[in-house]
């Protein structure tokens, strides 16, 4: 039986591209929302979920940090995917025929220079792949879409301008979620550990909680805070560190963290994507 990997969006979305590039032997399952993608794994409709967590241009993906701790799933991998933006049009349409381009507002902003240079009007769509599907269904030669090459392949559109993004380094980081954790050391580029925590209500608690990572030489690659339970006084922190919880230095740092926090939850232990340092 073919295994499935769930993603949020329509076929041809960049999350779909991430699934295809990272797990080419798995069937990609499109879901309407992030919650639906998570539920698909919990309910057994899919074995994995591919969830975007941050983009090098636009920062963190809204809602994901809130969803992960309550998802019941565990991070077992990460994937860095270059977001190449392409102008897609009906077969046979030339670039000088295109009058408008539809896409998600973030992609429209990323291709501003190209669109202005060619006098193409921007039209906001719900998402990238949905815009490609809409252009295919509308059958209007003057209308194009900004999306992935995969979207063009799925909806029968031609790529009439390739890689037109203003910034050539636009990359999205995805987390691969599974119903069970995998703490086994694996991968050739080291391990990553992701966790969330809340500090105790004492002076300089965050400073003291993080001190153990510095003194033990553990590299913290990400630290973000966000409010929980709709309260300005309840703050949860999300962190990524290099290393495995059983590494002596990491174990010491986590012990020190535990002393100064009211709650620590490890969300996953997983191999670093080889493209991590190239993306940085």
C-alpha cells in the first residue's frame, strides 16, 4: 500500500513540492487547513504531514507554533525548499500578451520588479496553486498565474517566465510530523532537537534558563516567543538546538533549563537537512 504524506493547500502548492522533493515515493494528500493535515496523520489517513514553519523572507508561518504542541504529533524531519516563482499561462500564450497575474499576495510582492517591468497588473488570489487552477479554468489568454512549476504541470499551464522572484534566496523551512517520535541518531549532518518551554515567574528566568546552552557550547539556532491562552503574562518559547538530548552537553543544558522552567516539552529529535547551512 502506498504511504501518504499530508500537506495544507491545493495540488501544486509549494508544500506539495516539498512533499514530492523530500518523499518522492509517497502519495501527497492535499488538505484544506493545517489542522486538517494534522488530523489526517492522527486519524491514519496519512503517515506523515509536511508543515511550513518559516520563510527566509516573511518569517514564521502564522498559527504553526500554536498548533505544534497540541497536535499530538512529533517532528521527525525537516526540509528546506527554494521558492522559485514562475509565470504560468495557457499553452501558446506569449509574455507580451499577459496583462494580469494572479497569486497569493506574498508572491505578488516577491515579483514586483518583474511585473512592473512588463506592465503586468497584480491580482490577489487565495493561494498560489489555486490561482494556477483558476487561470486554467478561466481560459483567458491575458491572465497568468504566479506559482510553482509543479502547479503548471498539474493544471496544464506553460511556464513563460521562470524564476522571476526579486530575491534569489527565498527559502521555506518545513517540518515533517509523525504520530510517533524517533529519537534514533540518524543522518550525516548532525541532529536537531526542538522543544517548547515556559519560564518560572522569577527575576531573569529566561536569562538563567538559557545560560546552560551557552556554558555547555550548545548552539541554539532559533528562539521565538508567543502568547498562550490569550494572556499577555503567559508566554511560551519555541527553540531549536543542534544536537541530540543524549549528547552530554545537550543533556546538561536541558537539565539546567528544566530547573528554571515550569514546563518543557520536546516536540521532536530529527536529522538536520543537508541544505540547512546552505539556506542560512
